[in-house]
C-alpha cells in the first residue's frame, strides 16, 4: 500500500506528463484540451466551436449583458484558436484584448484590440469559411504633433472620416468629433491617397477621459490623463481605423474643463448649441465674443453642455470686482467658444463657431428689474437689470446707475456680482444711511438711444 507521500509524488508526476503531452500537441490541440492552471484549477474548452458571427463592436470593458452574449462567443472563438488559455468569462478584459490583438496581427489587421468590422469579418471567415474580410474603409496616416502635454491640439489625417467620429485615446474615447478639413490631393504623387481626398480631424488632449462604453448601462467612471504613451484610433459608421501613438508629456496643475467639439459649428442668433467635452460642472460659463453666457445646461455626466446663442453677451465679473457694464452684440463672423470654471478660474481650450446672421440698430428696452424692497443699512443688496434690443440689432448696450445716495460718498457703484443672462447685468450696492432711496438705471446703445427705469428701496436700521 502506497504511503501518502508516495501518492502525492505520483499525482505530481502524472500532472507533469499530462502538461508535457498538451504542450506537444500544438495550439489547436491545446485549445481543445483541458488547460491546467497554476492554481490547480481546470478550464475546459467548449466541445466544438460553430460558425461565429459577431454584430456588436466589442472593446475593453464590454460585457455579455450589453452585447447579447457576444463577449462569450468571442472568447470561445479565441480559446478554440489557441489565443486564450482561459475559458469565457463574459467580460472583455486585458486578457481578451491581448488575445484579440494577436488574432488581428495573424490576419493582417491593425492590432488595436478593438473588434470592429474587419475583425468581425475575419472571425466569420476563420470559423465559418468563405470570403476574406473586406478592406478597411477608414485609415489614419499621421498624428501631428505626436507628443505634447494635456491641452495640446492634435490633428489626425487620413480617410473615411464622417461628421461624427469617435477617437479612441488609450482606453477612453473622445466623441462627436467632426471633420476639420478635406483636401484634394494628387494620387500620382501621394502614396496616402484614397479617392483623391485627405481628411483631418482635430481634438484636444483632455485632462480626463471618458470610458469606451456606449451602453446606457455602462457605469465606468472617467479617469485622469497622466504622462504616458496612448494608442490613438478613429471609429465611425464606416469602420475602425489602424492605431498610432501619442505621447502625453505633462499634465495640468489643476483640473480644467476640456472642449472636444461643438455642434452645430455655425448658425444664426437663437441657434441651440451643444458643446462636447469633459470636466464640465455647475460652475461653468461659456465665453464667446469677449463676453460670457451664464445660462447653460449641464447634465450630470459632465461631458456636454448646451446653450442658446444670444444676440449679445455681457461681461463676467467675479463677486466683488468692478466691471464695465456693457452688453456686446454678437454680429455675423467667426468666434472662439471656450468654457470657464468660475470656481477654480480654469479655462478650457477653444473651438470655432460661425454666426451667420446679425441685426441692425434699434432702441433698447428694459423689460424688468429684480430689486430688494428693503435692506438693512450697510448690507449689500443686489439689483439685476434685464434689457434687450429687437432681433436684428447690431448695437452695443452700456449700463449706468445712480444710487440716490451719491451725496453721502461713493459706495462702490456699478459693482457687479454676476451676469444671470446675456441681456442682464447685475449690480451690488450698500446704503450707509437709513431712509427711502431711489436707484435710477439707464441702458444706452451706440446711437445714444436709451431706456431708463428706477427702483425704490427702504433702508432700515441694523438690529
């Protein structure tokens, strides 16, 4: 009768002989055989792999629940072909991505680890037989520059771009990137020729990346961009491109909002505009034409904001700072749009927007004033004047105020705390004497036409 020690030695010898026999069978046999893991666990390959046809775009982070089980189908295929040494898990993680890269390289496809149309076609061809996968309809030739810090503007040149592209940057995405330019080239002299057109996309290296996750059920958080090398590729309705590398050389000293694109890129006054990017929050305003738009809508995701293009913009002044009260009218022409975080003071990169129509001079009107009815002596009150010009005007508006206590000394007139709307200006003031005071507000355009309104306030003792 064998001793316990003898039994253990025999078992270990048996496992070594089995492992050696598996290695000698080759890749296909390895995939069809039981895989002996270092932990002693055994993963068994599917008995047989039928024709595998994939319809979803699969990438790092994909799961069965989002893809109707296609992650498992992909993993079973890769296992059967010898590119994975573990069985299906239903989650597209780093092991699966590396296996996809190996399969792509074996098929002459750019090894980017993303399962797009070319890779799906190759999977079907290998597992089902038939015609080879189609040629790529999307490719990138160059990235310029190929390195730089966060905030660098990068141009990607290639063909097959559409007006709604997704740029894969590492494991994150920059979405809704439009074509910046399309240039006709001579195919006889340029080896990078496809239909005689070279297209360019432009994006800004962001501070934070959103995950490559398109499902509504995706709960993966954004992550900070740090100095490192990042793979860059383009995906759209045509295909997924090859990959190139961008080296991030430095970061930001503070978190800044980042703008990727704006949609639409042109329109008349009154156009609803959406800005796509990252790092947006409730403190943000939009800067355009030397003024600020503070009435913006920012969903909870922080990846986009929207506003309606106004006929004019007022200045942005932080609380307690003196600003010239002037409404700047937006006339036809090209403007730079950027996003400012009023809490940190950080401002994003800028993108271009073209205003296609403007207006002519007409008399301004004051539609209302938000004012306190009473105020304690020495307390700071807030008055907001709402003014406008008829649609079609191209005049600028200037605001002034007489507080009614000028004989008692200057008490910081024309002190602005916020601009709650492009056609509104906010003043702050503190009265130093009790009694009834009347503040007179005047709005004047470039032609000297003006409108006036007043507000009466009771100043009470401070108790």
